[in-house]
C-alpha cells in the first residue's frame, strides 16, 4: 500500500536527515578532505600531500606505536578483569551484591573530565595519594608524569578503571542468559566449578566477549581524553601521544584539516581491520 | 564425601576474599574525589595521607566559580542534556518504528547503512562535522551546535526498532482493523508499550550528553558557552588553579548522575547491555 | 450485514504463491469455518478478507462491493486474534472503546455499544481491569467484546481458541455459537481443529496447500468427503486407510482385496472406470467397524493398545504393519487376547485411487 509507504518515510525522515547530514556525509567528506592540501587557501586537491606525509611522519608512527601498545596491553587485561567481575558478581553465593555491583559499575557513569582530574591528582608525583601509599610501604615514589613508561601505565590503569565495569555489565547480561540447568547438569556429571567456567561459561560467552573486544578496540583507537588531560597532552615528550590526540593537535591546534582527516581515516580503517581480525580469529577458534 | 555446607562456606569465603579488595580499589578514586573536594589545597598537597573528608567543600566551590563560571556551565550542560535526550528519543523512536513495522522501498538499505557504520569511530567524522558546523553554518558557540549534530547517534534507532519488532503484530493489526490512524497507533499503542525501552534509552542518552567532552570542547570553547566538562577541563593543567575547586567541580559533575544511577541501576544496565543485543 | 464473494483470489509473497485462486461464496449470516493443517493458507485468506494482506490477484467482495483497495477499517469487519491482541496498557473498557473513540464516534453511542457488548458477554464486573489481570478465557471474551462493539457486517476469528486449555475451549466454543445465534451476523472462523469446525460451522471450507479442497456442511463432509485428504481430516479419530488392490469388476461393483491380508475381499459399488490390478486405498472410519460376522467380510488384526474411556473403547491395532484404530462401543475388555476379528461393511467403506481422489 503506497499510503503506508509514505507514512513510513514520514516517520523516518527527520532522523534520516540528521543521520545523513552529521554522520553519512561527514564519513564521505572526511575521505575527500584527506586529499586536500588544507594549508593553502583556497584548498587544493592533492593525492599525496597528506597521505604522503603520513607514511613518513615520525609523529604518526610514535602515536600509532603508543596506541597499539595501549591496545595490546589494556584491552586483554580489562576484558579478563571484566569477565572475572561478571562471573563473580553472578555467583549465587554472593552477599551484598548491590554494593559490589555499585563499586564496579559506578565508574561507567563518571565523566571523562571528572575522572581524569582525580587520577591526575591521585598520581601526582610529590603529593599524590598513590605515591604516598607506595612510600608508606617503603618503596620509592614513581614519576607518573615524567617517566614515559610510567605515564603509559597510568593511562592504561585509568582506562581500565573507567571501562572494566562497562564491559562487566555486558558480560553479566550474557551470563544471565545462559540457562541454569546447564550448570546443574554439569554438577550432576561431577564437573568442577573451575572446569565449568572454562568448558561451559567461556565458550558460551565467546560472542559477547568478542563484542566487548571489538567495542574496546574502537574505543582505544580513538583514545583522546586520558592522554589529553591526565598525562598533560600526551606527555612526557609525546610518550603517551595517541592517534586520537595527534588527530586533535593536527586538526584543531594546527588547523591542518586535510592531514587530520588522513589520520582520522587511518584510525577508522585500523579499528575496522582489527575488529574484523578479532571476529575472524574468534570464528576460527570455534 | 565432603560435607556440602562446609564446601559451600569455603567457596563463599573465597568469593568475598577475592571481590572485596577489588571493590575497594574500584571505589577508591571516587572516594578520593569526594575527599579531595572537601579539603583545602594546602591539605591536598600536604605530605600526610588523608583518607577522610574535611569541611572545605563550599570554599572550594567558591574558588572554582572564581576560576571559571561553573554554575553557568552546569546550567548549559543540564539544559543541553535534557533537550538532546527528548529530541533524540523522539527521532530514534520514530525511525525505529518505521524500520520495525513497515516494509517500504529502501528499508533494508537504510538498515544496512546504519548497521554498517555504527561501529565507525567518531574520530572519522569529527573534522568534517566541525568544518560544517563551525565554518559553513557558522554555528560555533551556539546551543544548536551542542544539541543537533550528536543526534545522528544510531544505537537508539536499533534499540527502539528491536523493542517495536518484539511487540505482537496482531496488536497493531487489531488497531488497523478498528480504523485507528497509523500515527495514532504509534502514539497510543506502540509508544506506551515501549516505555521501559525509552526509559533505558533516555538514561543512556542523557549520560552521553552530560559527559560528552570532545565535541563541546571543539565547537563551544567560548567561556560563556562551555559545558561543565569543558569548563572543568580548561582548568586541568593550569598552574595557578585551585585543585580543591576542580575536585568540587568533579563531584558536582559526578554526584547527581551517580545518585540517579543508584536508583535506576536496572535501566542503566539494560541500556548498556542492549548495545550487545543485536 | 453482508455476504462475501471470493473470486479467483491469489496471494503471492514475492515469487512464492501461497493461495492459488480461491473461489468461495458466503451467504449473509452464515457461520463459515476455514479449516486445514498449518501452512494451508487459511489465515492468509482471512487476513486478505480483513485487508491486512493485499490481494495479489482476483477480487474479494463484501456485501456486493469489491474491497480489494478498501482500508481494513472501512470494510465493516471486526477481527478476533489468536493472541487476543488486547492493548496491554489500557483497561479493558478503554480497549473496547478505543477504536470508536479514535474515529470520533459520539461518546454516548460508544458507551451504549460498550455496555451492550458487556451485557452480551457478561463481563460487566471486570471492565476496569487491565488485560494482564485477566485469565485467558476472560481475555478471549473481551477480545470478542471489542469486535462486537464495532457492530460489523462480518466477524473474523483467527484461531481464537488455540491459546486456551481444553475445558475452556469447549466452553468458549459454545459461547461463540450462542453469539452467532444471537447476532445473526456473518462469521468467518479459522482453525486447524476439526472438532471446532464440525461443531461451529454452517459451512466448512477445507484447505490444503493454498487450495480449497471441499466446501460443505459439516455432516456432508463427514458422509461424503470429496477426497482422501478431506476424509482423513474430518472425523476423530481419523479415518483408517488400508492399502488395497482392485481384483476385478462385476455387476455389483469392483472387488478389492487388502494388501495386508489378500484373503479379505470386499465388493463396492464404483461407477468410474478402474483397471484391475491398480493400487487403491480403502477408507473406513474407526466407528464404522462392525462385529465379526455382521458385515460383508471379516479381518483379523493384532492389538497394540486398547484405551477404555468408559462409554467407548479405542483399539490401536496393526494388520501386517499397517496401523488402524477401531472403536468398540460395547467392549470394556480385550486385554486378554492380542488379536481381534472384526467385520467390515461395504456400505460404510470409502475407496480412493492412488492420487487420493474418491472412487466411492
């Protein structure tokens, strides 16, 4: 019925208009801008000015390296932690469950700026509570903001704190969709709790965990606020500069939109590629 | 044979022994945020380990307000989040309804485009969005710039679509047989039934807008038009600034939403978990 | 009030045809039941009459007017759904009045109609509850009430009783029958349950795989099924089908022998031409066996199980691997022996050819 068709378009149109203007077109436009020399006025088309620079830019490789390091360390640690949280929270033996749930899930609602500020203060070198606590057990203080490795560790710790609960929520939802009688059957078959986890829970959770990994990869690829605010704009000396931060600096400090767009597309392409790789490996392992 | 109750007790003990330290570590930053916000700056930077709140919150807030007009920023943040949430729920539920309940030409293409691009990072559109809004539309430092562009978010469409397609078709057929107009079916039958989904979605959207940082940072950087996170962010890294004030701001940003979280945990969680259900 | 005419109605979903040219005449005030196994197209046919599905080809007329392009709401029909489709967030009173209200019907008239429907169905005291607070039977009653309120020309029922338990099903069946007598409106009723069809219908339409197999009054279908499918579908327990072979043709008809036991021979009056030696099916209803010696021939079967229901007994038996069910109204025993000899009367037997067409 054509009338129903028209009604459907009427329902869809307002959203579609916004979606096309602020999402679809920018996705395409970003690609086009990456082929513009935006450091001249007016912009001029050039196949190589940005992409050529990208493949030769040490700042890009530094940011790429930092981002991948964070990705490789932070994502697995966080997902493992989130899985443990979810499994333990799901245990029928747990008392005061709401309290524990609150502890792990609360960071999910805390804004990036607020938590960046707290982390910055907690880890400050001379008077930060963390170094005071480290000192109180007799260890030397850590230069969280002056030592490149420590600064990376700090970013990883911060991101893990902020996002582990988020993933735990998703994994917990997955756990709760596993029917209980599967475990009852396993218990009657004299399968131990730990074996149940590895042979029943994990395989059944795999799609959910993969989903979390993909989400985290996308998040990490564009990581911006933490190195921007906590480690002071990617410091020390670029040791925590991520691709997201490089994009910001190129786009909005140097106003070199063409180069920033090339970086943006690289981020997107890497995110998609790594996600697909994950899904592929996940399917292979089945 | 092992005694059943004894084994259970041991398991319970081990469980709590593992979870309690983890929970304390996880709560620690939030607790310290609160503690810092009540301490004078000389207390924060004293060599003593202080883990208990003091009484300097109001003083700290006054310092914050002196550093940046935080009340104005809070007002902007709240207003933007409310308007954004209402608009976004309207748009996404209408679109979700259309995609769930009508078969029209182009339907599967729209769904494919939404699904295909939903996982792309925001980074990929930030440059053209900025150029468009700031340079072509000349909308930098306006309310529209804060509210309208983020409405593209398509997770809500899928969320609402899922909710509508799980409702029994017969319900809408019954109304159609009774001669109820399509938009009234949507308004009087579909929307009331989707209320739990809309609640969960609203919370997630409100939270996203409230905490949004990068886009407001780029588009509204003029002092009178900054959102609260942006205003607070400008202070971090300055040398002559009250850290107690920053912490007071952080608490003001966090506490209301944490408070809501405690009471609406179920909706929060179903909203977040819904991202995984496709 | 109105009758319906379906002329060569075809329904396709994409390239897939699910209803292949249905022709049907429904008189004003008639109670018609569409019956058939799931996937036979009966619900699709009903939804086309309702206007919820488009007609791919052919015409549907209600009250002499073609309604192919008429919106459902303009067809003066009311529909009762399998899941009742009551709006869960409204009281049942609001459920009943919602459609009229949305179409700007005067308030007093709406109230009058709702009160009238509530009276007919005796649901006055539950009117302010929500559907979730009602039992399945009550919900069903309100779903019917919502249809009555529309004062339609035609009532459409889509498997309305299939979500109820057995006892309620019987009760609601009686009520729907009573409602039809009271209102005298045309009703079209879809079910896969042949008992509902037999008990409710003035006219049964048997469908299979998108085709109308036979149209007729319930007892007509029972006594005179057009083919093996209808014969098997109407009647409970199902008609037995025994493989048989044409032995020859005489003055009084053809003689067939059972494949399971070629000594069992039966002569049936068959008018159409059949070749000797061809394979056929002998159909006999469980209730139409007679005592040994009382019929035209006897056969001996092996008993698997006997069910004694008090007023009657069903014997589940086999004759060289072909299963059959025999009803024995008088017998209350039979557990001792594991075989049974029973009589067949040619007058109560049917004969079908290999394609399932009726020979006798």
